[in-house]
């Protein structure tokens, strides 16, 4: 961007508006995508690739600003510097700093993105485009722009920065948000700003075959396994039995034709209420399977996004100054946000790369940052026949991870465990 040129700014999309309000000095809502390369990363080539890719993604190389009525995103001025990786994955972003990091260590290239900027789809599109340019520079290979790799020589499209929630909301039904308060995992909290990361790597076909034998998807099987693990942990505590629910994000691009690189997902909370009686794993799996199938329809999802859009366009909300909006949004977040589910599970599914660059990438990892009141989160991504399931935890104990992976192993899935700390 040349001197004197007006910087671009962007409204936060409908889903993003809660994140600046919910965050605090020690926690930001972020996620991390990592490409594990086959060779040691060339820092200079990576910096060049980022420099050449950044102009194609103006809505992602941004910082957060506060206006009188709303927060907004402003395109950053000057060069964007990549940085060495660190133990504190997804560390809080200082005020006014870019809402995106590009990190590297040994054979890993990672991006860490603030959720007010984009969701997993947008983040993966950015990472793939950076990787493609990196491969072109380092290996001199012509990588085609396919499998969500954008052409960096094209001008950014206006539709890529669109708020698709506003575009597709029909506003015909406005359902209530109320749900019972869910069980929360307990444990000894780690030092502020540090997360314990545990990743299990397995053959995708192993878990796929197991899921198919039960008549469910990998996502449904994993969610049921998480619910079952939390169910066992709550029973051991011997306290009041609360509902156990896993929050599952749904990529709305599967239902609506859009090019947006902003947030465009909706969440479904599914699980069991132990107060109804004892549950076997098969009962949990059946309940998760049918509930997700029931709720993951275009009509149900549109009703949910319409409720959120309705709140945003309310004339009293629009005209209220930011300080009042913050109070209202935070109160709503505390009442109908993290209180309603035990933990999230986000499965990005299978990702693919052009054949020309696929041989340079060994696998992908996907990590969520723990939330304010959620001690443990889980996420998954598969590539080249291998599935990576990662847990991020804010506690010293690894009960949830242990129960989850042990369950898979007992059912014939071989799992290799990696962690940034010793797995107790």
C-alpha cells in the first residue's frame, strides 16, 4: 500500500461481533492451522511467500479498532513479519496488533487467526495459498490455483469480504436460544496464557471403517465418544448431573453458494441429559446421530442465523453506543454462550492439495484455543489418508484426552500421540 493511500476497513460479520466483547487481556478467541512439511522450512522463502500473498487477502491482514457504534477491522500498514513458533500456542494478541500470525519451526508452518477475522474455511484458504506460493518460490514448481488456493495475481473480490449471514438470512423464523446449563470439565488450571496440546494421529480409514460399522459419520462418532467420556467424568465427581453437550460447528457454505472468506458457520449443541437415566455408548451415539441429522438442515440453520441477524439489525442495538452494546452483548454471551455446552468439536474434514505440491506436505493439524469457561476443546482434520485429532486444554489433567484416545485404541484404531508436554 503506497503512502497516502486510504487503508481498507471492514465491518465485523454477524458471528464476529461477540468476539471482541468476550475476550480479555489473557484470552483471545483464536484457532491455529499447521502444515507439517516434509522438509525444514526456508524462512526467507516463507517470508517472501507471505509478502506476495498478503495483498490478495486484505480482510485478513488486519487489526481490531473500536468505533463509536461498532468494532471494525482495519487493514494493517507496512510489512507483515513472520515469527518463530513458541510454546504458548495462540497467545493473546496485544491491542492494535495484527489479528493474524504466521509462525514457523523446523518443518512446520502455522497460522494463528483471531475468530473475528474468519473461520476455519477462510483460514485454510489463506494457509493453502501461502503454501502454494512457498512451494513455487522454494522448489520452482508451478502450482495450479485449485482446491481453494487463490490466484495471488488476481484482485481481491468484494464477495470474499461479504457478510453472508446478512445475505442469506430470511428472517421468517426467530427461535429462542434457551438451553439448560451444561456440565463443565474440571481440573487444575495451567498458568495464564499456556495451553496443553495433545494430538492423536491415525489412519483415516481405520476410524472411517469403525464409524461406518455403526452407521454414523466420523464427526458423529467422535462427538459421541467425547460425550461418553464427559459422562464418565461427571459420574466420578458424584455431584449434580447436568446435561453433557458437545458444540459442533456447521460450515454454512455447504448450504449456500458464497465466496465469503469471513465467518460463515453455525453451531449445534448435541448430547445427553444424565438425569434421564443411565446411558450406554450406543444410546449416546444414536442420540447424537439423529439429533445432528435433524438439526443440520437448511431450514433449521437459517432460522438460527436469522435470530442472530435480527438482534444485530434491531434499531435500538444499532443506535446504541459501543459501550452499551458491549454490556448487552457480553450479558447475552454469558447467558447463552459457553454455559450451554461442555466442549466443542470442530472437524474440518478432508483437505486436499494439487498433486504438484501435495508431496511437500506431510499432514495438517487444526487446534482451537480454549474459551473463557471451557477447559478443553477438540478439533480434527484429515489429509492424505491420515486423521489428526487435537485437544487443547487449560488444565494439568489429561482425563478427557486419555478416555477419548483409549476408547479408539480399544476399538482397533492405532493412534500415535504427540504433545507439547509429557502425556501423563
